[in-house]
């Protein structure tokens, strides 16, 4: 009778061992499964973090790309507080949308949003200053603006009582892109003949920057005249300043940007555009200029010469008895608007933060 009892004891011990093995297996499986879940969660979290970094980089890239492009003429038509056109780019499941909002005349918020399959989204913002020709003209205190220690001698005519008037050889169509905003910015149509400024430049664009951008240099003396070849305007010549008297000719639309690296004398001839002069500028022998003059030294208008537009002459102005300077917003605007590709690069103000709803 003893042997069967032993077998039952052996069977019972074997069952206990098997149960322990099964429980240990279940515990190891549970632990492995838990570790697998933890690894999967960590992997998914890592992927999400990587996707977020990718989205942030894409949004930042959208802002950077927008700031590298010179602003277009569409900016003139965007009212303060409104958004400009939406610029979109897509690659696979990644889409980037960039747009501009005008916060003030020359202050814009650039916002870029990156999305992954239209769901996960990340934003990037930048607050920038963008040169606006109308604001630059409105900000000038006079038809001729001079520095605090300027020498002023006006014997001839210096007129600012019809600055918004469009006169020949221009017509209303030539000023159509800006005429509404000009009349809103200067509703009386009058600008003082003389005004005083504290520094030489255009908003955040200082004189040194403007000198650098005006790459075509003038000689000390010359006569501007249009240059044509094979029915086209040869725009690279230093003294080709367009053809304002004949807008229908090839050089009629040409608005120049030229720099005088020293004092410059213009003897006769006619031109249009923008001149940036390091020293003095002398217009003589009936020379005529239409547009915008930025002069570090003194402007002298002599011998029946004339200027129509706006002038900044930091060290002063001399207008002889037979000479004329006439304020014209349209001529100055055409000249300054033509410089957008050169002057319009956005200048970051500071890191912009989302401080409220922008929709």
C-alpha cells in the first residue's frame, strides 16, 4: 500500500512545479508585453517629437522663404489689419501655408503654418518692417527736407501747394496704383515747401544701406539722355535716366537708381527715377529731373533747371531765381515704388509671439 502513496506524492510535486513554471512564463510574457508596449509608446513618442521638430522646421522655413522674397505690388492694396494672399506649398503629407498681415503702414506679421496630413500643425511668426513708398513720402516734412544745420537759400520757386496733383507729362493712369492711398495720406494736397529731418535715410533704411544698393555710379559731370538700341532701352548706362517727355518710347517707363560717389553736376538733359548723392548735387543749364533725390550734401538748382518730385538734401538747398522745385507725390512714388526689388527686403523687428487671435 506504500508505493501508490509515493506515486501520488511525486505526481503532486510535479504538478506544483508545472504550475510554478506556467506562472513564471505568464509573468515573463506579461513583463515582455509591458516592455513591448513601453517601447512602442516610446517609439511613437519619439516619432511624434521628430514630426513636431520637422513641422516646426517647415514652419520656420516658410517664414524664412517669405522674408527672402521681395514684397510685391499687392502690398499696396492690403488695408491695415487685413491679410494678404495665402502662399501654399505641399510635399507628400506635409503642407506649409504662409501669409502676411498688415499691422501698420510698414509693419507686417509673417505667419507660416505647417500641417501633417491636415491634422498636426505648428506655427511660426515674425514681425518685420517693410519699406512702403507712400509712408516714406507721407513721413517727409517738406517738399525739400533738410538737416538741422542746413544752409537754405531760395530765390526761385519752391512749391508744395498741389502735391497730389498729376501733371504732364504724367497722366492719371500712371499714378493709378497709388492715387487713392495718396489722397488719404495727404487729404489737403499740401506739403510745406521746407521741412527739417534729424537723420538721412528712408525709415529703417539708413543712408549707408541706400548707397550700397545704388550700384551704378555717376561721374562728376554729365548730361542725362535716353539710350536706345534695336528698339529697346539700354538701361545700364550711368547717364540713361529714362525718357519722361516721351513715355511711349522704349525708355519711357525706365526709372533709374543712380549714385553720385562725390559731388555731381548735371548739365542740361532730362531724367527720372532716384538719385543717391554722397556729396552735393548741382542741376544747371536747364536740367530737369522727375522723381526722388536723396542727397548727403547740398542741392543747387541753377540756370533754369527744375525738379519735380521730393527732395532730401541734408546740408541744405539753393534755388536760383530762374529755377523751380515742385512737390509731386506721384513722381516721387513712381521712383520709390520702382525700387521695391532693391529696397523692399523685410527687416525683422523682433521675435513675434502670438499675443491674440489673428483670424
